[in-house]
C-alpha cells in the first residue's frame, strides 16, 4: 500500500497480502499438532513402524507453518518511508522466502544509494520450475540491502507488490533501476527446504537459457499450484 503521511510517502505491504496467511498458518499448525498427537498415540500403543513412518507428516506440517508464519510477519512489518532526500527503512529478517536476511532498520541519505538493482531468480525441483524477481538497494560503498521479491511469476499465483514499491522509490528519488538479468538456484525440497540462492554478483545466464526457463515455468507453474493445493487439502483431511 502506498500512502502519504505528513508529506512523506510510506510504502508497506497491503493487508490482503498477509492476513489470509495467518489463517492458513493456524490451520497448518492445528493439523500438525493433530498429526503429532496421532503419532504419539501410535508410539505409545507399541505401533513403532507406522508411528515412525507417519512422523514425517507433523514435522513437515509444523515446518511449513513456521515458513508461512515467518512470511506473513515479514510482509506485515515491511515498511519504507520516503522523505525528501532520505529513505527510512524497516525491513524484517523474513522478507526473503528462500534466503535469510538480517533485519534492517536505518535511515539512508539518498546520496548514499548508487542504484536499485533487480534480477530474476529461477528455481527447479521435481521437474517443475518457479520464477521470482528480487530487488535490492546498492549503496555507494558497495553494500547491498535486499528489499524483497515478487514470487510465482508466470503463474496464477503471481504476486508483484514489491515491484510496485520499487517503481515508487525510483519515481520519488530519481535513482536508477539496474536489471542484472537472470540467475538459477537450486530449488531444494518442495521449493523451501535445502534451497540454494545464487550470490548477488553471479553473472546472468544466456538469453537462450532464460527463454528455456521461462517456458518451463509457464508450462509447470500451474501444475505446481495444483500440487501445493492438493498437498494442503490432503494434510487437512489427515
């Protein structure tokens, strides 16, 4: 959401982008606790085989709950205030889903910012590909401050709020926006666990490789959405 407060422009994430996530996190947590109780009941009754096999379900559900909750907290708390010649930032640690970033709370003179930078990041796992666009502030001393990302590009779940925020920063400050191309990381397990995000200074891939990954994302993005929804439905049924 973009608002004007006391003459300054304030950027934060719309409530619609995170409120439903808290509900989903509570549902996932409840399901995970139910499954944990079921596993304990099996173990205490001496059914060690089924109990140990099913143990992966509550562990996965509670791990997913933690990720969803962290993402919602990051979206709710993310804020940038644009004052004349100044950027006042409060960027939570969970603003990047696949890479852990330290929390940033500081006021920057616009003169200390060299540019805003952006790059596409592709991740493949289990024959599917997903695409996101990451954004960062490059300071004149060479330091990079990651702002956050737009996710699930080229799918029906695409979320591009961060790009709108960055466009507003560019318009209000006159800073340049530098496109660094596309890099590919390791998607890991279910696109969340054991992921590998390329270093920011990683060179962009070839145009041919970019096109191939965009096509892969467009072809499998819908399938990935179905898999995620089906997995949530099955977990609740259990």
